């Protein structure tokens, strides 16, 4: 692979860096103020709408989505852009319409949606005028193995009837999340990987109840609509709301997870770099035992190790992106698993050390580090826990 960025990537990086410096970083305290002013609201805050308007005017929009529906970038081209967005995870992705779960939902609609489904749902998602949620995970089964899902989708004439209980439906608390993509079983007697189907469910459909928000290590993630438990009590939608065909849900979920995992890893690189910037400033300004922290040998070792880890993991992410572009997601499966294992661990280690530089402040809400650390730890569980990926990757290595 060629390690140099092409002209398109370089141009977008320069424009995105300017946007981040001029608009996104200064908006971070504004977002916190607006959230504090409206403590009961799960809606998107005004500063985000302002940033979205500005990003679109600068041509920094839908960068994640290849093909004609999006910016047309490859995974390799998007990688450094997504990393830069990850330096401000609350604002960078959403400002450019590149935030989960909408990214994965748009990818599904773009790849598998009918013309009517694209007109009704993909178009406003691409415009950023609505948000969405993805309902797959369930509290009563180990749904990192999606074949365990118990939510039923039964056909009744020209309608599907959906009954089940979901949780960790990201964004569902936001009233602007107009669409839920729900995964359930249409045929429990079929082959275990052909039992599942995805269905498009409008938020206002009778029987759909957003039960409660869930926190991530105490953080409610209210800036993007949080994570919710959702109940489906005999929810009825037309059979035309099936996304793809019946029995294709499992394969579509796997198709959605590949890009989702690498996007998380790209953003983790940005979070690690931002943490290192904060730690560098702290180490040079803070005095302990008569000299700046930056003069302490162990601190220098931390920064040396952090730089080595970031560079090594960045190369692995770029290799994975290149393989996804050149041989496809299935052929890049081992690399996707590798980055899913390696990147959250790398970010956790660096964040832990940077928090130590800040002492008690490092674990408080006064700095970004504690919230970053919670996000990195959560990603060791999201989209399949470490142990699942380690087992699968290890098995593949042992049977070569």
C-alpha cells in the first residue's frame, strides 16, 4: 500500500483541520453550557445545528459514505478524516453528519433499501434533518451472537407484527430519531443465519415505547440522544418496510459492523492524540517534587510508549482500510477483528496515564479524559466483546 495521502484526502484534511480549529473546539464548552441549561432535554442542541450548517457549506458532509449517496471516499481516504473528527467525539462526527448510529443506518439503506425507502428515510438522513436508531441488542440473551435474538417479526397479511424488548438502542432518547431499524426473527425454523430480518419502524408507530435511558459508566451521552431500552408491543408496519429480504438480517448486520468497527477505531486514534496533547500541556506546566512533570523519567517513558503505540495502531487501521477497499470486508475480516481488539486497549492505556498526570482532576468532569476513557472502555464491549474477537481470531490463526 502507498502510505501517502492522495490530493483529495490532503485537501479535505486541510479544510477539516481548519473547521475543527475555528469552529468545533471552541464549540465544546458551548455544548456543555447548552446541555446544562436544558437538563431534561434529549434533543439535539442548537450549537450542533449551527456546526452542521457550517460544515455543509464548507463541503465537509457525509464523508463516511462511499458511492454517489455520500462523499464518494474510500475507507483509506476517510481514515485520517475520521481520526481528526475523533479528537472531538461529541461534536466532530455529528457536525459533519458522520456520527453513529446514523452512519451505519445510512450504509444499510444505501446498500439494501428500495427506491421508496431511500426517498422516505435515506434522503433526510443524508440531509441531516432527522436522526435514527438501531435496535438489535437485547437484555435477555447474549446478543453479541445475533442468532440468539428473540424479538419476533411475524407476518399478518400485508403487515409485520413486531414483539420484543431491546436495549442499547443508541440515539433513541432523542425525539429527532424518527426511524428505528429493528432486527428480529421472521422464521425461527430456518437455518440459524437465515432467521433474522431487519424492518424499518417509524418512531410514532403505536406499540413502540422508549422505556428508559441507559448510562455508560455513569455518562448519559445526552448530547447525541443517549442509549435506550425500547419495547415493541405488537408493533405493526407494512411488509414493504422490510429492509432487504426476509432472512437477510444477519448478513446485513455483519455488513454494517465492518465499517462501524473501523470507524470506531479511527476515532479512537483521534481521542488518543487529543489526550496526548492535553497530557503534554499538563506535563510541561505542572510542577511536582521541585520540577516539571515533563522532567520526570517515567513521564517521558509514557509519552514515548504512547507515540509508538499510536503510530503502530494507525498503520494497522490504514492497512485494514486499504484491504476493505481492495479485497472487500470479508477478506479483511481478520484485520477488522485485530483493530477492534487493539485500538480500545491502546486508547485505554494512554488515557489512564494521561489521567494520572491530572491527578484528581483527571477522573472528574472538568477535563475530557474521564469521558474519553469511559468511551474507550465501552468499545471493548460494543460490536462484540474482546473475548469473542480473540476467540475467533485465535481459531483462525491456529487453523491456517
